[in-house]
């Protein structure tokens, strides 16, 4: 059956790959560390009896052929990359969970009727190219080739070269989309990265939908000037405008929906001198909701606020939409199956939205997806202190296994 | 007499030293370019008959002994360094004006009764160490030795090494303060760096006082978190707090005095990720007024606003006071002399405050100072487009010459 000791050993072994000085995880997408982690997993997959291949995007697919309906496919998985100084559960837990199902079946002699695939998606986090979900985007055929050909990573290395360093190439990645018509569903176990399960006192929860991010870049252009010699009423201060805008962005989600969020995470000031009135400010706004209508309404309001504020401060406003991914609802029939699986463990099934993006969000554009969240200590993620108890991890894998079996038998 | 062609040629020759690709001036304090410009000036000073020496701070002093009261000293000068891509008038005009007075006297046979000194102060602008006025601070004995020993320049080079590269050393600089007890006054011609003279249609103006800057570093510390998965009501967003604060800082000077200004020029966000709630923001606030009371009141209000805003957003506020220089009023008796000089040119004498800092601000802590401002095209400075007409420059030098002669004869 599901083996807690094996899970603990495997989480521990993976945590050694790319361990940072803060005891965090340093496995950026397409790095040697990500590749090393994939290689270790490939070994465990083969030992479990899976037929393993890698696609042109570096996604690893371990296949167990179905006994009866081998043309029908059920998938599970996640990613192995991390943010630069991240935690050890975000990603690896989902991959290990998907594999543990196979090891458990092997031991119990269970033979699934449909084909089962364990998937490791490449470069989910987005720390390398400020976009992320690279592997799941490629597999589902949503890659923007023009954009990716032009992109450099955070160290200034072109996309093409980064791929080559990882033993891949652009054409292979652009060609790696697959046919999903025979895939019934994709399931992902993931840490919650929030505090709701902790507050409810529950080990696992069922994701009701995945919020779709809209990433806007917003610029304010005023006029640089001497901080000492320019009277207050003769300024076009880009940062005064930007500051007022940031304050308003913070207040607006509550007006639109209870689940909507908006975050100004990145902000740069030019020329950024102590005694120089800022001539230009460039920032990003991350806007999300689980409902497309309210997410798009919030994005419209944010743009409207920027234009109004720009006018008020006599500054010019510009926009650049970096990302707009539709939110992914989880189908009623999938929720029913996961609820049944969770109830079989005597756990109260609770639905909660995912504000964070996941590989399941991209896969959800092609096939039904389901996600099981695991309680996160203090809601912390993307940080070495990220932690979920072994007991909670094991319960989530039991829930995943039961979910997959119910899907196999459907 | 005052020779416009000579002024034009000398301004042109100096503009070649450190010329930037944008046709701006690139003569950072203590750079080879600043030294080269000082060397050229030293040659011209000697040719004009001055006895030239350099002090331990790299300040150049050209002396013309008085015919009668040689123990009484009258000084004039400015600086030759520039901001990284600055203009060709900010600094050089004041130095050339002080020297032109000597050349004019030489030609007319005028012998000053008191000793006259032409001074070139080192590293006025502050682009190198984010402080500035290094030469005038050293000469007036206001150097904070502990702070300067610890400081690195913008390239990360320690103060000590920067000085050594310029042929100077720390002990020499710390020892370079001089006795000002026999100095009657210091005069500085400088471009206005504002639009008031242009609006009044006047070539020159008389500085009524020099605003004293207070440079505060203000920090907001909240909690970084996931931009997608953290509900709006569970955030400690340092940038939301900082943005609201910036907006309030912008509104506050008008409540305190008509001449007060406050500028948030520098702002950094940590960790500055698109999808990460900012955990920390550090910014600078430049606060100035020509009256000490209102300047200090504004600084107090800014601090109070930071504390209030920090509390409102559940973030921690910290302060670090980098600079607080007292404003320097110009004495009534000095204003009278400059007014008489300006009127002798048939120019309406208009008083205006200086919001910008100048070497005269440091010297003004020891002896009476006077400043003559020259009309700036569009008020632009610290930019290659900085410009004052040759006619305006020449008029300012006539005003300076007459001012010095009146002081000599007093
Ligand atoms: N799950 C997760 O942290 N995804 C990173 C991408 C995002 O949601 O901003
Ligand atoms: N005059 C001038 O630009 N000084 C630079 C220092 C300052 O006033 O901020």
C-alpha cells in the first residue's frame, strides 16, 4: 500500500538536489538540478515498472499500460523545479504521490483497466523566464513561439541556449504538444500554499477551481527634475502617481469579489536618485480570480484606475499584458469522485479555490482536471520553511489513489 | 573687462573633458575627468597671475594677494564635477566666473585691496558617494570621519581607494579644514536649475537663502507571501503601505510652507517578484525648505505619516537619517551689496530661494555667503540639455565682479 517511509525517504533524497545555504530548494527550471531530480525520478519510475520517455519540452512521462482499456488514459503528476530559495514540497509531493500510486498497486497486485501516466512537467515556477508552466504549456500546445524565441532568462541567457544547456532544443519544445483526446483526466496533489485547511483543522482539501492570473505591466511616465529646486506644483512625479495607484489597486479586489486578489509585486523607479524627482516607474500587477468575469472586470478596473491616476498626476500611462490565462473550474463529476475518495478516508470533504497557478491549470484547458490540496504549515510556500506533515502527505496520496481507482473503474 | 569670447571658449574646452555619448558632462567627483578639468583650470589660474595650491581634499585655491589689507580674504568659486550624464554649466560657470574677475582686473589694471581667492571644490554633486559637497565639507571642517571611512562609492570602491586613485588620501582630507576667521565672504555664481527667472524674464537673480536638505531613509517591513493564494484581508503588503505613504508625502509640503518640498526619489522593493507580495520596501525622502523651522516640521510630519501608515497596513516602520544640513540664510548686508551690483547693470534685482544645495551652503556655516543665479533654459539641470545663454552668463559675471569689488572696498 501507500508507504509513508518511502515517501519520507524520497522527499529527503530530492531535497538534497540543489539544497541552498538556507536549507531551501534551489532547482530552477531547466537547471542541472532540475535535470538531476528528473533523472532520480526516472530511476524510481522504471523500478516501479513504468515505461519512461521524455518529450521535447523535457517533460518526463512514465506509462503503465491498462489491462483492458489501454487506449483510455488517466494522468497524474506535478513538477520538480522550485523558486530560487524555495521549499521541498511544492511540486515534488505531487510527482511522488503520482508515482506512489503505482508502487502501491504493484505491491497489492492491482492492475488498472485504463492506461496510467505519471508526468513530471518542466519549469513550472516561472523564476527563470518570468512566465512559468513551460512544460505543461508546451504539452498542451499553448506555447507562444514568437514570445519564447525572443525571451532571455533572468541571467540574460536566450531561451534557445538555456534549452540547449538542458539537452533540449527550441524546435523539439515547439513540437511537443500531444493529442489529449483519449485522456480522461489529470490529477495533481499539491500543497495548499495558504492557511484555509490549517484553520479548518483538515489534512486535505478539494480544489474547486484554479484562479487564472492576468499579469499586467503598468508604466507611469512623468518628468525627472531636481528634488530641491522644482516647486511642488510644477512636478510630474511618476512615483507619486504610482504610489497612489498601488494604494488603490490594493483596495479594489474587495469591491469586485470576495475571492479576487491583486498584487503589485515588482516596481522599478527611474532614475532612482535620492535628489531626483522620479521620471518613470514601471510595475507589475498580478490580478486573479476563480471566475473569469470577475477576474476580467478587476483587470479592467485596474486599467481604469491607472488611467485616472495618471491624468490626476499629469503623467502618461502605458500597459503591457504579459499573461492572461483563463481560470479553470473543476467539473462537477470530478469533484464528486474526489469527494468520495476523501470521505472514504473519514475526512470531511471541503472545497477551496486555488489562487496559485498549477500545471493542472494548463492541462485543464484540454481535459478535466482535479486537484487535492495538502495543509501547509502557516500557509508558507516558496520559502525554505514550507512544510506539510508526513501524515497529511500520506493522507493526500491515499485520496489521490482512491480518486484514480474510481476514475479507472468508471 | 569681462570677456564673453573667453568665457565661451573656456566653457567649450571644459565640455570636452568627460563628454558623454549624449553630449552631456561625465565628470564624477574624484574621477580622472574631474582631475583633468582642475588641471586645465590651474593652468588658466596661473596665466591670470594667481598663486595656486591644492588642499588635502583636492580643493584648488588660486590666490591673488591684496594690495593693502592682504589679511582680509574674499572668496568666490564653485565645482567642476558633474552628475553622470549632466550639463556643462552646473559648477563650471561658477568657477570660470570667479576666475574671469581676475582676468578682467588684470586687463583693466584694478588691484584689489583685500586678498581674493578663486576656489574649485571637489565632488560637489554627490553622485559618487550619495552625499556630495565633499570638498566644501572638508574645508569647513564638517566631515564625518567615521561615516566617510566606512563609505563605498556607487561602484563598490571604498572611499580610501577612491581618494588614492585621485592622488589623495583620507588623513589629508580629514586634515584639510582651514581657518575662516579672516574670510569676509564667499560668492558663487550658479545656474538657477529652476524656471523662476525665465518666467520673470530676467537674466540673473539674487539668492535669498539656500534650503537645507534632510535626507531620510524610510523602511516598511511587512510579510512576503504568495500573490495568488493569500486573501486580501490576510496581507502585510509593504508596498501597499509604501505607496500610500508616497502619496501622502507628496501632499504634505503645501500644508507646511509655500517653499517647502518633499521628494521620494529612490525606492526598492523586496523580493520584487511578479507573483510575490512585497515583504519590504526601502525608500528615501528628500525634505527641504529655506526656513529651518518649517523644514524640521515637515520632516517630523513625514515621520508621523510613515508611522501612521505603517500601523494602518500592519507593517513595521524604520528610519535612518542620512543628512540634515541647516538652511543657510543670506545676510541682509550681503543682499544689499549684490542688489547694488545687479542694479548697476540696469537689471531689476529679484530675490529667490535656492532649493538646490551648493558649496555656498557648507561655506555659509562659517562665513557670510552670497549667490547669483543665472536663468536656466526650461529650468533643466543635471541633464545634457542644461543651458544658459552666453549673454546671461556674461551678465552674471559682471554682477559677481561688481559684488566683489564692493566687498573689497567696504
Ligand atoms: N503554485 C505556484 O506557486 N505557482 C506559481 C505560479 C503562480 O501561481 O504565480
Ligand atoms: N545644485 C545641485 O544640484 N546640488 C546637488 C545637491 C542637491 O541639492 O541635491
